């Protein structure tokens, strides 16, 4: 847990990591507006592990992209760590995204020509917390995900599970307040998927805040809370 969150807890103030108010998003297809997210209210507190479930095409990735500031909503409010993202300039938004959010994707999204260690360190080239030795941090993380022996391998020289472990280490390099994972086990066999979930579960036990999209009901056992998305709204009944 980072210093900021633990200080907040000590003085009994807890700012939500995510607060979505009446969020909506539609896509323009031809000359039609197709509503994808209709009115989403969601609050995620520090240290929570939230699983987002829903049928394919229900807008899970769209929601994730809004929370990760990769896309903007058509209406409503996104407040991350107490900051209304709509009030931030593009550079401020890029900084918030780079320092406070760690992304993990279904297809790993590693840079093919970079080694394990270089991939893990990559986010720090654009955004870095002052006073942190990125190389040292990357070396600690590569050990944490059990890939010390493969720190000089390229992604193509590793299995899917190993690549996803690199991606998780990369997501942690700037010590983010939030980890967003979109179907992180979707391209993995179930045994490897369980190993990846074990890492997320350990991160959660250490106090990390995680929002994970999954279509696999078995994986939701790791989460504190499940949010079901259906027809553009949260449907927890
Ligand atoms: N850029 C886009 N333009 C138009 N439609 C899109 C775009 N991105 C997603 N969609 C549509 O939005 C719906 C929700 O997509 P998505 O959020 O990827 O769903 P999920 O992740 O739950 O499977 C789908 O019907 C998809 O076709
Ligand atoms: Mg998706």
C-alpha cells in the first residue's frame, strides 16, 4: 500500500479510488448512436478487489477504458483518487494514467523487441515517481513474479503465462493506486490462469486495489465484490 493511502487510513479518511456517477457512453455507428453504457454508478474503495462480469458485448471493456482514462464518456462523472478527470488537461490525464493506474490486458501487450526487464521498466520512461530507482524496482518485481531467470528473454521466448506475469510486473512499476485488468486470464489455460489469479490475490492481500473484468465465474471467488453489467447498466439482482 502506498504512503498516501496508509496516511489516509490512519486519520480515518478514505477517499474512493474510483467514483463513477451516472456514467454513459454511446458509439456512433453509421448515423445511429448506439448506447453501450447507460447510467453507471460505481464506487471502489482503497484495498477492494472488484470483479466485473457480464455477457460478451455488454460494455465491460468500454467501462474499463473509461475508468482507465483511455476514452471519455458522453455524460456523467469519473472521479479517480478524488480527482474529477474531466477537469484535467491532457498532460495531467496522461500523468494520472501513467502513475496511478496499472493496466493488464488479455493479450499481454508487451513490446516484442524489449526484454522482460525492459518491458517492466517501460512505463517509467514516460512517467516516473521522483526518487525511485526504476531499474532496482524492476529487478524486485521480476523476482516477485518469479521470472528472475528470464529477465533478459524477449516475449516470444516465453509462454503466455510468463508474458502475463511480465505485464503484471509492468503494471506495478510506478506503484499505482489502482490495477485494472481486462480478462487477464482470457488467453491462458486454466492451470496457468489460476497461477495468474494467485498473483492478483496476493497483491490484494498486500492492500492493492484491483478491478478485474472476467467472464469466468470461477475466478470471481478471489474478489470481494462482483459487479454484473447487463444491457448497459449494473444489474446485481
Ligand atoms: N469503437 C467502437 N465503435 C463502435 N462500437 C464499439 C466500439 N467499441 C466497442 N463497441 C461496441 O460496444 C459494445 C461493447 O463492447 P465491449 O465494451 O468491448 O464489450 P465487452 O468487453 O463486454 O465484451 C459491443 O457491441 C461493441 O461492438
Ligand atoms: Mg471486453
